[in-house]
C-alpha cells in the first residue's frame, strides 16, 4: 500500500484531506538514552501535514522519527508534536508532523 494521496482543501484546511485508516508502519528513531530503536506502529489518521499513530516505543515531543511504509518501500521523516498517556496495552497516541509536507 502506498501512502494515500491527500489533497488539502483551501476551504477547510484543518479538516480537509484527512484520511482515517489502520495501516502498519515501521518507526525508527533514537530514544532518550540515544540508543537506536525500531517499532511496529499503526497509523490511525493521516493528512498532508502529518498524522496520528499508536506506538509502543517511548518518544518525546520534538523528537525526529522516520516512518517506513514497507509495502510501498517509502519512508518519510517526521517530528513528534504530541505524546499521549499510556494505554492499558502500553501503547500511546502519538501525533506527528511531516518534516516536508506531502502534496
């Protein structure tokens, strides 16, 4: 599966172009201890500027991560903008923005 094609409407830029999905991606980054990590995450929603995913690895606001869509052999750099509280399964909601906006 390739990244979905997303178009931003000038009429409602905050809501337009949002895609709700459940798509697995690999996340690569460096933890607080500077050790490299990778984790399988699920993208919950995506738009031209970023998205929301469910992630088990510990990340922090402002951290740069790399999302890899293995099915499409595509990757993109992202910045973490919000990390939610832990869920019962140990995962958390993470909101990210693309380093370069998708068009």
